[in-house]
C-alpha cells in the first residue's frame, strides 16, 4: 500500500507545481485584457488552459484509480476503455464552443466603431463619406439657427459623424470557417463515438466467441477459439464421428432384431426379454439417426457462418458470424456424443440378447 501512497503524494506535488508554474507565467493576467486586439490571444489561452485542465483532471483520476487498485494497466492512462476517446471528443467540444463564440463576437454588427466627425461639408463630400463609412448627418446651423451654406450662398453644408463599416470579407471568412469547423466537429465526434460503439460490439462478439470456444474445452489448431475456419473443421470432424456412431448403431440394432426374432419360444420370459431389448435397440438407433441428421444440419449452418464471417460488411457482422460457427461446433460435439452413447447402448443390448439367448 505504501507505493500507492507515495504515488499519490508525488502526483499531487507535480500537479501543484504545474499550477504554480502557470500562475507565475502570468496566465491570470492574460485573461484580464478586454480589447479586440487581445481577443485572439485570450481565445488561444482559453483553449490551451481548458485542455490542460481536462488532462490534469484525467491524470488525477488515473492516480486515484491506481491508489484504490482499480486501474486498468492495459488501457491508456490506466482508465477504463474509451476514456481517451471521450477526452478527445470533449476537447473538440471545448474548441468548437470557444471558436464559435470568438467568430460570432468578431463579426457582431450590433456595435459600430466611431471613425470621426466632419463639420461644414458639402453634399459631394458627404456622398464620398457614405461610400466608405456608415454616416449620420444633419444640416449645419449658424449660431442664430439658420442653415449654413457654402461661399456661393446656395450650397447647403452638413455636419456628419461617420462610423467604420463591418468588413464583409471578414464576415464571409468567418462563415466559411464556422461551416468547415462544424463539419469537421460532427465528423470527428461521430467517428469517435462510432468507434467506441463498434469496439464494444466487437468485444462482445469476441467474448461470446471465446466463451463458445472454451465451453467445449477444445482449442482449434489454426488459431484457437478465434479461428472460424478451424472451428468449421472441428464441426465436420464431429459430424463424421456422429455418422460413424450411426453406422455402429445401425449394425447393432439390426443384429439385435435378428437375435430377438431367432430367440426360442420357450421359456416365454426369455422371448419377451429379447423382444423388449430388440425394441430398445431400435429406439437407440432412432436416437442416433436423429443426432446424425442434426449434426449434418449444423455443418451447413457452420459453413454458411464461415462464409459470412469472411465476407461480412462490418466488424460486428463478422464477429456475430464467427460466434455462430463456434456455437455450431459445440452443438455438433454434443450431438456426436449423443450418437456415440446411442450406438454404445445398441451394442450393449445386442450383446445382452446374444448372451441371454445363447446364440
């Protein structure tokens, strides 16, 4: 337990040291700026610090899991499977939100920037200002309230306040960036969550296949319980064993019937016993026939499943097809055992009739 305690202490010390280092580098002062010229730098700091804090949080979780003894050494950061994918997806969410807010704030038209004022300008000069700025104007007035005119006494003069126009190129660029960013965001998030779902499904299929392979206690020579082709070979071998058992049961049942029919009429109990044993041998033959027929059907199922596993369009489809092969293999092995038991029973009854009748 001491090594875990030391690990926790060292991890906390490193995290505190990292926090102090960030503070000394002036990270708090970086967020104090509110001018537009500082917005891009603040955005970069928000994204980087946000990602750093997420990684720090994951590191703390990793340390805690290691201390309490539930860490998974086979996974990244010793966290449960899929944690790193979730971290990347969450980081992308953070980046998307920050960039979206930044772009919207950059092209927001609800506020305008003053450009300056002009007094006593003519209509021609006012028109030039309108071409370049957003202009608010009014007729110029003398101290006595009369309209001001140019030197010719006829041309009216104006007082104008002009403001900077929004940059249309910047708006278009922001729209393109946001559209591209949204597309990338949705694609990557879908990929990571889709990968997680597929991995879980494949893992479940592999686990089912492994369980199916382990149930029989037989390891396939080509690749163990995860090799469908080797499992198909075992299916065919077991079906052949069932067929061989059926042949033995057929021969034994035929011999038993022949001996029962040839049994002497007296004493009567001997004849009845031989007939009863002969009928039991026929029942054993019927059971062996049924088991062999079912084994042949499982061979067809396994053959189709192997083909599906090789040509499946998705990993999940391939995994489920492979599991079907292993399930068929176990079923055929049980059927072969049942056929063997029926053949043995038929042979026992044949020998019993032969012994009882002295044939």
